[in-house]
């Protein structure tokens, strides 16, 4: 999974409406076992940061599940998430600090990758 952007929406428990988010994965490098290092750009709300993100990837049949647990992202906070990828869609749950919610959207491929 490289040269893709997960572009969609997220909800926050206890709040009405949805907010936009974008997660660009420039590259993914296998580290060891189920651990991968994503070179990512994360954009939501007032945040827009490029960071290396170590993730666990496990498989449910032909479907990858991306997992982070209590991962500290510099300048953003500490997050836990589970995101399912299937074909050109993603969906999952997230928690950061005192907030949590759901996320979903489409996967855009960079035609140059």
C-alpha cells in the first residue's frame, strides 16, 4: 500500500455531523512480523503533519486490518485505531485522548505510483 490517500469522514462520539480527514501513505516498508512503517501525511481539523507511523497489519481472510494501539504521534497526541481496507474503501474506529469515533471513506490512488 503506497502512493494512496484515504480520503473520507470521521465522527466524534457525542457530536453531530461529520468532519473530513485525509491520510496519505507515501510508502510502506515491512519491518518485522506484522509491523510495517508507513510514511504518512495525516490531515484532519487543524492538523497537517508528515510522520513515520509504525502500524500492525493483520489479515482477516483477504482483508487487511491496520492497527495502532496507544501510538503517540508528535504534535497530535496518542491514538488507538482499527481500520479495515477492502478494495477501494476503508472503515474503522479511533480513539484519541478523551475523544473517539468512527471513520470511513474511499481510497484514491496516485496515478504516478
